[in-house]
């Protein structure tokens, strides 16, 4: 079995810790699961497409800020690794 990617782990986290969802009102089918990060920002995983988006709610309307990609998560992982190395050097 191959090692899960950062995006796989992000999707799994959203599914395990979801506190909001998008439901089709006609079919009652859940289209997406999400996590509310604060009163305006949510991260949503659309199960049928496998894509993850960060959404912003403003004036009752949600708009897509950006898609979370493997490259995006890798950049953050690299940043955190650098921060941890600096902390170790200071410590």
C-alpha cells in the first residue's frame, strides 16, 4: 500500500472532523463535507470530485478563495520544516 499524500491526509481530516456539509435540497444527498475554520472561512471536500477548496462566506454568500492542491500543502510542509529547524537551532 502506498503512503498517503498530504492531500489524502487533508481529505481524511475533513471527513473525520467535519462540522458542516453541503446537501442537495432536492435529493438530500451530501455533496461535500467541511470544517468551519472561523466565522467566515471553511475548508470543504467535495467527495465526488475529490477536490478540496477554501471558501469564504460574506453577506450570506460563499465564494471560493482557492483550491487546496498537493503543491500548496507541500509548500506549507516545507515552511513548517524550516521553522522547526530554526527553533531547534535557537533552542
